[in-house]
C-alpha cells in the first residue's frame, strides 16, 4: 500500500507543477510508534515549485496539505514537508 500511497501523493502534488519532487516513505523509522501500529504511514516530501515563490513557509505547507488532507490521519499518519522556492 505504501508504494501506491506514495504514487497517489506524487500524483496529487503534480498540480503544484514541481521542478523537484521526492516522496520518501519513513514508516520503518517509526516502528513501534502509536501511529505505525494501525498501518498508517510516515512520509517526507521534498518539493520545489514556482508557486512557492514569494510566499511564507506556512503558506507553502498549506498548499501541500490542501492536496492530501483527506488522507490524514489514515492512511498517512505523518507528513514532513520541505517546500522550497525555485528562486
């Protein structure tokens, strides 16, 4: 499921027209964690987009969360975001 979930996250973030997009499943780092017990996944997203130019880090994160919010808290338990400008 995590490969399919990573693909779904990737697909949804394409609307931000990223020049860089890496989606890393970090679930194995959280084995034994309460969120991992129910099968929910931990992901790290590294994304760069022109749409982030000139806006705050918080606004960038909101743009990312807006595209995946319905997947939280299950099947995504945690999402770490590094949202970069292209400037």
